[in-house]
C-alpha cells in the first residue's frame, strides 16, 4: 500500500504545482487550472487516506497531522472558490486568484515536506 500512497501524494504535488504555477504564468485562472486543482485534491486525499491506514492508529494529533488536515481543507476551499470565480466570470478575481493559489500551495508544501522527512527518519 505504501507505493500507492507515495505515488498518489507525488501526483498531488505534480498536479497542484502545475496548476498553481501555470495559472500565475498565464496571468488568469482558466478552466483547465480548475480541473488540475481538483485532480491534485483527489490524489492528495487518496494518498493521505492510504498513509493514514499505514500509520498505526490513523490520524495523529501532531505537527504533520494538523498541517496535513489544514492543507486538505485549504485545497478543498481553494478548488471550490476557483469554481465559483470561474462560474461568475469575474475578470478581476480571475486575474488575482493566483495570489490565493500560491499561499495555499505554500501551506500545502509544509505537510508534504514534513511527511517526507518524518517518513525517511523511520
């Protein structure tokens, strides 16, 4: 199960990074960015679920557990908000959305990196 979890989390990193940084580079939130955000969220959720099944006792109330939960909640909010922005077709919001995306991405990196460090330390 560990290889599936690692691949899922890594794919989440790839999709989310491509979505966030291409959105910034293109200067506007587009439909394909939204699709990539949702795919990244799905892979992150799958990977996190698999990792919690591997870990004895599931969710841990520690730094990694708390930041990981926060990251998934933020990713979900980010994807929902991107959906709303695109649906409303607000030009200003679409042009400035990347600022929120980058903040969420940076916060998401915290549990990704801490998970890799804690995982290698075992």
